[in-house]
C-alpha cells in the first residue's frame, strides 16, 4: 500500500484552512489554519529555548485536544515521548531517564509526580496553559526555571528524524525503546486512512488514550491525514460515550475490544442516539475481538465493525478487514494493510497458505529497530523481516488469523493451548459478558489453564457450570482448571488484555 506522505508536515498540509480539525465536547472547533499556527508557534518557542529536531520531549498531559495539538507540535519539530499520566514517581524516573528526555511538558497546576522527578533529574519543565475558548487544542507554553541548553537543528523535522518514541509494554522483560521516524508514522496514518476510506466530511470521536500508538495514529493522525475532523474526549468513559456521540455526531470511532464491549452493554438504552447519528463503521484493534461481540455490535449500530491488527513497532496498523462491499471475515485480522505481511517457519522460510507459523512484516511503517538493544534487534529481525511474536496463519485469499501470542501460548504437560481459542468458546456461554484465558504455573505440568470471567448483569453461573460448558467443546487438557469471577477484566493502562503475568498479578501463581 503506497503512501502520499513522508513527513507529518506533509500529512497535515491536506486539511483546508477553514475546515475543522480538532474539537472536544463543550469547546469551539479549531480549524486547520489555527492548528497549523499553533504548531508553528510551538516549534518556534521550543527552538527558542534550545529544543529542536530529535530532542526528546516527554508529554504528561491528560487526554483531550491540548494533548493532541501538543503531541503534533512536538512530533513535527522535535521527538514526542507521550507518557501515561497515571504512572507513579518511580515509573516516571525510569522512563524519563531511559528516554534521555530534555524537557517535560505538564499542565500548569498539575501535581503529577513527573514534575518532581524531572526537577530532581535536572530536566527542563515546560508548563502548558490551555486556551480552549480560542479553539479546542489552543494553548501557550511557559518555561519554568532553566532552559534545556543550546539548539542543535531547528525548524520542521525531516523524513528520517524520529517523530515519536514509545516503550514496549514490557510484560515479560524490561521495556524496549521503539523509535518511529517521520516516515514510519506518516506512512501508517495514510495506510489507515486508505483502508477506512476516510474523507474530509468524516468526523472521528477519539476515546483512546493519546499516550498509546492506537490513539495517536488511528485516532488522531489518520483522520487528519484525510483533512477530516477529530473530537478528542477526556478519556474513555462508558457513562458519557453516548452523550459525546450526541454532541459530536461522529461517523466513526476506534477502540480496543474491552471498550467496545462496555459500550455494547449501554447501547440498548441509547438506540435513539445511535439512530440520530448513524456510524459509517466502527474500528477495533490492539487485541482480538470475540466474533459474537462483533455480530452484536454490528446489529446494534447497523454498521460494519472493521477489525485491525497493529503493534507499536509497526507504528500501529499491519492488517485490516476491508470495508464493504469487500468481504469481512470475523475472527480474522483481515488482509495486509500497509506493510508486507507473511507467515514464517522455524528456519526462516516463508510458509504457504494454511500453514501455521510466526507473523512477520516489513515496510515503510516498520521501525528500523529498538534503541541501544542489539540483542533484541538480533532476535526481532530475520531475513529483513520483523518478527511480531504472534503465531498465525494466512488463508488462500490472504486473510490472516492470529492463533496466539508465542509467549502467551499455554503449555500444559507438553500440549500447546491457544488462550484465544478458549476465550472464543467461553464467549458463547449465555451468562458470560467477558473472559480472558491465561496460564497458571504448575509444579508438574508446567502450566494450567485459568480464566477470569465477567458475567452479564442479572445472569449467574458457577465454576462447575463453566467448566462443563467448556468440556463439551474443548479437549480435556484445554478445559480451565480455575475460574475466577470478577466485575471487570484486569487490563493494562491502554485497555489491552495482559495475559502474561496475570496469575502473579492476581496472586494465584
């Protein structure tokens, strides 16, 4: 899939001056001319205090239009390093040190521990003051204390400069630094825009966190690359979602499956809102969506759900199911949608259709490698392909199905079990709303199968009933040995299910 953009500056040139670019519930819209002015002013200020191309600037800001426009400005003139505002002091200390951040942007009045940590580390602190009355995403920046130093290279970033730097989740090891160039992020945004056939008239409602690759690329950059509009919510809130839908009149939104499932539980009471503001499509990414939930969402919204497959190292999107009239295959992650995608065998050979192996990718949107980590790069790249760590298979039509995360595969007495397979079976139980399957360490067998289950309101089920239901459709070694009932699925900061280490997290290892 070809891209029209090689930098974010080119990408943002598509929006028409008077057309709305950014919005937020309760604030006036900011048009593309205003957004470009905000970016130019911010880069000039950063250059004036000694921050330029490839200098790392950490952003610790709550979700919303100021985070969106600040990210854009920093990514166009320096290197943006968005961090989760919910981190604790020791986490900020690790990330700010690991990133070698030259400055930290925080909101004026913020009591974030990032501020204290940055001051102790001698990192320049820049306060953001929102000016939403002049348009969503308008702000001014004010340096507090000393300047970061002497400016290297100023102005707008070039194609191979690093636009965005993120860490991998680090569920099994120390988080790795993923540098994404201007070329990487611009290509990925354009790929998503092409797959979704975004046009200027589209209106996106972003409910994803803007410190996460999914929210930044699919929720923000992809619609801006089409010259269309994004309304930035203050973060996901199921109780407010349909009020935002009423206020924003979106034509689409993107979310992780856990968010979609919570929205689905409230959709029946909001059918009139859905009817008044029909969506063109819904998009899901970042983890697998149970096929039953896909059909329920499509029925209630009367719109197709487009399931996509992404990861940080690919600047988000790798595969996607296409929009109608092309065929969607629920349960698959669709066709290659940007980079080349293939299935690789154990010896580095590319496998034919219907043979299971590791999903590998290569293309313009794929990172050149982890920073200062030759061991990880040696493991991650093979024959010019990036190894995703996902196990999967491609059918004759080119649709990819993920059968599991190689590190998530549960091995019980030598038998391999895909957690996703158990998830899919249990989701057909009438009382189950959500489920996540994970491995529990076992002294003799290596691992046992455990599940966390969230029941539907007014529904009941016992551990024995769920195990008996599973036993009707799964081989005995795949049947969960432990069933935990919870009110919500444990998940990471970005809403993703985290199977690895879940037994330890729940205290049952």
